[in-house]
C-alpha cells in the first residue's frame, strides 16, 4: 500500500535560546509543497537565504550538527530534524531569525508538541522510502565507534554506549520502528559530564546552557571554587554536585543517555534526503560518526540512482491545457514553444508534457546522425512549464509575462532523443511573494529522471515591461 507525503496544516512558532550561542531565536515551522523536504531559512539575514537539510551541507559536528551554505549557517539542527522524522512529516520550511535552533529542554519533545499542535495533512505525492540494498559499515578507532546498517523492511535502530564510569555504565536502547519515536525516544535529553563544562566554556560554547536543558553527569569531584564559578554562570545560588547527576536531576528513563544517542541518529540520518528502511546498529555513536554514516548511505543511494517516482498519468485523458490554451498564456511560438500540454496544475505544482520528434529544428545540427535534445532546450522547456505555474497565481494571466532570474543545480542525467515523451514536473520551493516564484523541477522519460534544476522567475505585468522599455528609449 502506498503512503502519501505529509506537511503541516498550519504554521507554528517555538522560541528559546540556542545552547551554544545563547541567542534568543524564533523558529517557525511552515507548510511546504510536495517533494520539498526539510529546509531552513535565515529570515534575519538579507535575501533570507535557504539551507537544505542535506548531509552535503554539514559544515561542523562539534557538539551538534551544523549546516552551512554560501557562508550562512544554522546549528544544532538534530533535535528538530529528529522530531520531524519521528512524526513522519515530509515537507516543512523552517524560518529562523538566528544562527541556532532553540535548545528548550535538550530533547525533541518540545518540537514534537508544537508540531502536533499544528497538525499534519496528507499530500498527493507518494512518500518514497530508500530501502538499503546492502550492508554499510563505519568504524572510527580513535573514538571506538562502530556502525552497521543492514537491509530491513522497517526502520530500526539499536544503540550501545559505555563510559568509563559506573554512574552510566553500559547502556542499550532500541527503536523498533519510527512510530515508537514520540513515546520511547523524544523526551530523552542531551547530556555531558561535569568536568566537560569548563572545556566547553573555554571554547566559547554552551552560552545558553542551563541545568534545565541538559543532564550533567557528576563522575568526578570538582573544586569548590569551580563549583561556585559554574553556579554564577548558570545564575544559581548554588549547585549540588554530589556523585550522580547535577542538582540531583532525575532521569526520565534508566537509559536516557542511550536513548538520546538514538535520538541524535534519527535526526542526523534525516539528512540523507529520504526516509530509510534498514536496521542501524551503533556502538558509541556521535555526530561525527552519524554524519559520516549518512554520507555513506547517500552515496549508496546515488549509486542505486534512487529518486522519486516519475509522475503517473493516463496519456489518453483530456489535458487540462492543450496547445491552444497554452498559447493563450505563454508568449512563445514556433519554433520556440516547447510545451505540448499541461496535465496537472495546482497552486503549488504543475506537470507538462513535451513530445520530442525528429522534426525538431535543432536535431539536424545537434547532432548529425546522432540526434540529442540540447540541454539548454530542456531547460527552456522546463522554464516554460514553470511559467504556467507562475502565471496560474494571478487572476488575469494573459496580462503578465514571466522572466527567469536564476537557474541553479541543473543536472542532466540521461539523453533525450527523438521519440521520447518528456514529462516536466515543477513544485514551489516557497510561497510566491512579490511576484518571485522559486521552483524545483524534474524531467522524466518513462521512469527515468533525465534532468533536474531549481529555477527562480519574476512575474511582470505586460504594460509595466513596455513602460520600462519606453523609458530606456
């Protein structure tokens, strides 16, 4: 039975301080279109840059997972991503007005609560799982870390941690399926050892640290002067540091540290870009290992040419827009009109079709005896389909034009040749604002992904464009 993708019913905001920066931030979860995935947007910065939750964007794993793109960063993303993955919410835009996620109580539970308050809705597209096709191993001898993933029909994680202290001892935790995440794992808080606090402070970290957002393990006695210093930092009159847990904190479960390590794995593996099916076994894991393991999984996905399922439709059904209707919307004409029909159209996505024949004007020169549709023509065809999506957002589309401002991440996967029917599918990456339309497009021939790209276009009224031309003259 197929499972549909989901997004949020409504936007919700959660606030708090960043664990390491100490900055107060507001994090807003917003609904997103199909196949959007998880993305962070720094709304406090010029142009409001977007950073995809992708393992290729990880720039640091120092006491947390930090994503970065073009010099812009968001840090400590693992607890937020774990909550989204644990609730099986597929598409969310996260707007944040600072550099770090709020730490709250050091677990995923506050994010679970706010996301459940927003609620989720089912979308039309199917959720595409990646089933591990073979065993994957990772080992870091310096950290005594070992990780193994084996094929499975479900997503299961088993974690073992041990420390050189009898307070924690050796602990195990298992997540038998993702549906257990909320109940069994989400409340588990981050932890550190008391003797580590001084080092963290020396490295300008945990500025937002508090005894209420982490479990602090007291395994070694600390000098009175240092205890007094820590009490001052945490704005407390005194700190109880008897052997056990700072201020006699009670664990939420006997193996809470192991469960939190499991929580981190769920969050870090969300960076592979698809929900997984496989059994993960991890001994002494951490963010370094989690991210390197995620990179190995993503490499296997690329090798297997993992991708979203091509749009399925009946070619014999009447299109939403035929060539005549398309010409009423688009200014393009032969020989530069590359859309034959539109078969799906909504507020946030469009599917268009181009039938490629040997009679195309570019084939005699590209290439004689081996005709191949030029990549630039594929991009143009995709842009024209995207133009229809953009024009669909205005009440009188015949009075507007679309001008493409930017094309990014264009990749050509397979050749397109005469006889192929190319299906272009574009979805909005963010809501249309001030006439700016940001889209992600994929092109398919049969079940093969032949091309993909991200595009940005501006919707301009025809008379305004004419006015600008006259002013230049």
